[in-house]
């Protein structure tokens, strides 16, 4: 057991992103599609899972501080530390009907995420050992994750707080996206276990669209640009489905889940604003696919856990 804790990966928190995204999408579905009310139970499951993972990772930090420090200094693994505060921000959205709880979760998550943004940007700006090949879509998590904050911040804080986080995430998304496109075209392809992180490219414009609508209340041309670019990225990735089907299971497969959830929620918002029938069919397709995907990922993850393929040195997430 001690050995498993030593290799407990920080990337496991990406599971919370996917399940929290499902809970938020399910709440939208309850309001629009009159389906069974299960979003609350999904939110509870996500919260309990988050607490469980957090306790295990804090336990790992106490027992194996050097390993955690090395993980934070790793050019790939360090980005997944962003999933810890982002999970808390998503839970604040999932529990928005519980005003004070949502506000507390958001306050802790937003401050933690902003501090992490400062730390990781400082490492990037001062670190001499990183190469272009280290760049992968997971780098978006600790930086672009700031875009998520306004989704619930508009309910709890001054509007300028939302615009602060939105500005940070949006501008840095453009910068990081440019670097990643350059890396993809002119350098070696991503290793198989990082290929699922391509789906993270869907999330920033989709979340940006949701946050922008929450802050302005209007579907203007800028909002449409964000939404349709996320649709384009999803179409591009599904067009290249063969690239993802051939790889074996890694914990990084959870990178499929939250971006699909973000696009599903964005489609709900688009339908609410336009009432255009085409978006209703997109919602049916995406929401159904999201539920199947989450169930599939849970089953594959449990099988990998029981087969001792997770929390071992060979699986270097």
C-alpha cells in the first residue's frame, strides 16, 4: 500500500474534472430535457471522490515530499497540479444552488489557482531545462483554467473579479495555443499516453464562451467566435479518431471527458440563447456521448486499478 501511495499520480484529479463536468451538464439537462434528477448525486460523487483523492495526495506529500516536489518540477506532470484547484472551482459551480458552500469553494479554488498560475509561469520564465517537445495541451490546465472562475464568480463577487480571471485565461490561451501549434507542426509528435490531452484544446474556447455569456448575458459575435472555434476543434479531433482509438488505456484518457462536458454545456447555453433546433440535436448527441464516455472511463480505470496498472512506476502519468 505504501508503494502505491508513493506513485499516486497528481493526474488522477483529472477524473474530478470529468465527473464535475458531467454533473454541471446534467443540471442543464434536467432544466431543458426533463430527464431524471441525478445531477445532485453526480455532484456528491464528485465531491466525495475529490476529498478521497486530496487526502491520499496529502498523505503522499507527508510521506514522500521529495517525490511530490519532483513531480511538480517535471515539465509534463507539473501542469496536472492545476487540476486540484480547478476541481474545486468546478465543484463550486456544481453546488451553486448552495450559495455559501459554492462561494467558499470558489474563494479557495480561485485564490489557489491564481497562486499556482503565478508559480508555474515563474517556473516557465526562469527554467532553462524545458524544451519545445515538453509542450503539450496539459500546459493549458494551470493557466487557462482561470477562464472557469467567472462561471460562478458572477454570482458571488464583484464583476471585475470575473473579468480579471477571464482576461488572464483568454490571453494566455492564445499564447499557449500558438506555441502548441508550432510544436505540433515542427517537432516530434506527442507520445501515445499524452495523445488524449489533444482534447483539452476543445475546453478553453468552450469555457470561454460559457464564462463570457455569464458575464455579459449577451450572445454577440465574439461569443459566437469562441463557441464555433470549440466546435471546430471537436470536429477536427473526431476527424482524426483513428489516432486515439489505437492507443492503450492510460489515466490520461480522462482528458477526453471534461472538454466534451464543456462543449456539451456550451451547446446547452447556445440553445438557450438561440432556440435553433440544430443545437437541440447537438445537445442530445453530446450529452448522450458524455454519459457513455464517463461510464466507460470509470470501468476502464477500475479495471486498471485492480490490475495494478495505476500507482506503479511503469505508469508514468
